[in-house]
């Protein structure tokens, strides 16, 4: 879930190693992103929650106007419904692109991510 909602837009693509977090990687923008909503619906609740935490961060820090609809989805919505997953993905990606457009290498404004 986090990969679909966060790391796909970043230029920074990295993995963790025994020497630390994100120590092995490159700066490369993906040419395309495909997210299968049906696959996301099969994720364990823990994975869904980690994605929701990332979206909450983006709502609070980058797109505060989306916070209220996000809260409504959490309390009233079916989090695995395709329309809900689509909204969550779009909102998270829009927030990420808003920041990445100003700081693609995540050196200043992008540090919020």
C-alpha cells in the first residue's frame, strides 16, 4: 500500500540494507505507474493501515483540505471499496506530486515527505 501511494512518485528509489535505511538506491523517475486496486483489496489490514498513515501525513502536511474527506472515509467508508481506494491513491499521489514539483530530490520542501 505504501509503495502504491508514496514511493512510486519519488525520484529516490532505494532499499534498506544492514548498514541502514535507504542506503542502496538511485534517483530515477518511473516512466509509468500501474496500481491494481483489486490487489490492494487483498492486503492484510496491517498493510492497509500503514498506507493510511502515509495518506494522513500527506493530508495534514501538504493537502489539509483533504483531511475532512479522509476522516469521513475512515469513519464511514469501506476502505477496500474500489472507489475509496481510488480516492486514497489519487489524494496521496496529488500531495506527493505537489511537493515533488518544487523539490524533486527531496532536499528542502521535499523533506516533509
